[in-house]
C-alpha cells in the first residue's frame, strides 16, 4: 500500500502510518479522536454538511460558519 501511495499520490510513508477508512465521515471522526479536544474551533462553509457537523459536535469541537458565494468561502 505504501508503494501505491507513493506512486499515485507522491506520499512517502511507512505501512504503519496508513489508516484505511470507509470514507470522509469515518476519517474525520478518527482525526478528531486523534487530535483530542484541543479547544480549537472548526470553520465550515454555510450551508453546512449535516453529517460532518454532527461528527465535530460529537467530538466537542465548536463550529464557526462562513458564507460562500460563487467564488467559494468568503473570509472577510
């Protein structure tokens, strides 16, 4: 798997560094658990993807929303 990642994505890693998940939601949940409760906020675009919002809430991350327009996330 590590050779495949290096060939396809240019990522050099050891096989012990690879975690395979079933998708975005599981990946974000693992990342939140790995980072722990850092007291940092998560910035998300509004409208919010509800399932991702619930993952961050479950892991006690405060969520700040920002509007999006035709150019993407609006950080003013």
